[in-house]
C-alpha cells in the first residue's frame, strides 16, 4: 500500500491554475469501474449505477463514495492531477467523455480503490474541504470485445467553495 502525499497551496491569486501534483498508475477495474472514497469508508452503496443518467454520465456519488465507470474491465491507466484552482481545458478533442462532480473530503484522505475488492490502490492526502473532480476519459473507442484497448482516465482535482451539480461537459455516445 502506497501513500502519496499531495497538498494544495492556496497562495496564488493569478488567473492561471497551477498543477500542484501529478501521479500516474494502473488500476484493476473489474465490472468496468473504480472508486474514489473519502477516508476509510468500508462499503459502497448497492444503488450505484441504477439511475440511467448516472450510468450514462459515467460518474456517481453515493455518500462518501464516488464511482467512476470505465469502458472496460481489466487494468487501465489513471492520471490524477491536483490543481490550486479550476484548470483550463487544454483540449477537449483528446477526450471522448468529460464529466465534473463535487466531492467532500471530511477525513483528509482521498482513497482510490479498485473493483470488486475495494482494495486501496492510492491514498492521496488533501486538506479537508469541498472539491471538484473532473474525469476525462480518452480512447474509449479502442476497447474491443476481448476488453483490450488503450483507454485511460484523467482526474483533475481542485478545491471549490460551494458544492455544485454534476455536469457532463462532453458526452460519449457508444
């Protein structure tokens, strides 16, 4: 189990967001999903992915667990970037699907867990507070029926002052 310490410095008031930290790793995504968890939440809700809108948006929050739907089962690449404030888009063309959602960190730990075992893959230490998480999914059309592919998932995280509604910025049509 690795602990990655990431901190957000809220010192800059310039117009450009600054990348504070970046990590890349591979995660097992059986059942086409993985989880972001506030602290050491022990279980996930049975109600994940029941709602068609949540399924199509590829992200759902239930309590202190955020489910992220991937295009396939197996090992996929995940990139996590923590910014000091909302980052600008470099290019939406690189991604097939982009969605943002608010998430509250009460424990100071954003844990990334696999599916179905709910085992800890990364522990990211963040200040307690409200965050916005943008999930940008790329190369979804490369996934074949044998679950091979080069899809990857970029998570951009920044502090926000007020919780806001989920927003699909670019919808992938299967």
